[in-house]
C-alpha cells in the first residue's frame, strides 16, 4: 500500500504558489486577493474558512473574511455578492456552504460573477468544464486530478467508480475522469443512493472515488485487490479521548481497506488538503486572468 500524502503535496504546491506570488509582486503587481463569505456559526464551516484564510497567509495572498450572522436575509447576502463582484481589488471569492436553510443557495451561486467564481460552482463554470473549455474547476475534483498527476497514476482505460453525485464532487469528478485528457480517458460509473448492488460496481473499480458522506461506508470486502482509493469523506465521529471530542473519518474504512489498496488517501491529510490548494490555484489564475 502506498499513501497518497495530501499533506506533503499541499506543502509542495503551496511553496510553488508562494514562488509565483513572489514573482508577481517583484514585477510590481499586487498579490492575489481571495474573499470568503461565512454565514452563521456552523462549526465545520468555521474550521474550513479559518483553514482557507490561513492558507492564503502562507502563500502571500491577501484575504478578506466577510462574517455575518445566521439570520441575515437573502437580499443582504445578494448585496454582499454584488459588492464583491464589483470590487476590483478582489480577484475571486467564495460563499462557504452549506448556508442556513432560509437562504437560497442556488440563487446566491447564480449571483456570483463566473470570472470570480474560484469555487467553480456557478453553472457557467460547470458548463465550461463539461465541454473541456477553460473554467474554474471545483476545488475537490481539481485537487484529486492534481494528486493523480503528481503520483503519476494511470487513468486511461481504467474502470473508475465514483460513489456520490453531488454538483461539487461526484458529478464533476465523473465528467473530468471521462474526458479526453490526462488524468482522464477512464470508463466511469457513477453510483448513488438508488444504485442496485453498489458492492458489485465497487468491486470492479480500478480507481474508487468515495464521496458519500458516511464514515467507513466502504469496507474491505467491497473492493478489488490493487484498487486506488480516493477518499473524499470528512466525517466527524465522537471520540471522548480526542481534544475536541471528535475525530475525522473518511468514507472508507482505512484500516480494513488499505491492505488491499495499491494507493489510498488518508483522512485527515488526504483529499481535503488538496481541496484547499486548488482554491488557492484558482485564485492565482483569477489574479492572472488565466481562465477568461
Ligand atoms: C484534511 C467541506 C464538506 C462540506 C463542505 C484539510 C479540509 C478538510 C480536511 C478543508 C470541506 C472539506 C471544505 C483536511 C474544505 C475540505 O487534512 O483532511 C482541509 O478545509 N476542506 C469546505 O470548505 O467545505 C466543505 C466538506
């Protein structure tokens, strides 16, 4: 078993981004500037946003955090998005999901200028991505592609099984791995809650992407010997012995599955790390106007 070490890759990628920022500022340009909108007090969202702001600092980006209470109105959120769209100093911004229930996530995502949509969630970016046009790719699939590239994992002709069909992970991941590209050229199966005999599909996978959102969902009996396992799950499970009272577990039973896997991502320290570096890469591209 080989570990797909997200922590190490993230360190390398951040050093590369920091170098690019140095170049820009040496050339008299301003540093890339990312803004994040955080609404409410969701504990996981607070961790993620703090993580993103700290990562910006590490690479020399400017960052702006816009924090608002959970009872903000839809109109007020749209007002913030509009201001960020117009603010020439901001290269890209994100609205941290999930949003409180009374807010319309779809309408808010649609209000973001696609040229500043560094999360790649706007349907214009999804559409461009689907057609192989330059686009801001959603951060998690983009991070997974980068991981496959850097570990030189072959995807051409491989059986890929993606479990999960979300707009931000499962769907775009499936499209990207089926595209005529590297990494890509795979034969992709999308499994979901209505799939009949999920275990039979998973058993055929050369590469498995697990994006379900349930701790230890994939067990050793379900996978083929030699499988490459990409575990997207970030699940909090109670652990009284941990300092925060919980620990993170993936969607894959790591201890059971890893002896059968040729490569596997750990949780924590796997895909999540690359999700954050992909957001930074997208912001760098936005500052350089590389996409459109
Ligand atoms: C790690 C996310 C579900 C829903 C909304 C590093 C992150 C997580 C884990 C992180 C995630 C998950 C993010 C690790 C951002 C990934 O070392 O294992 C980084 O910050 N993530 C998010 O912004 O929104 C989510 C998962």
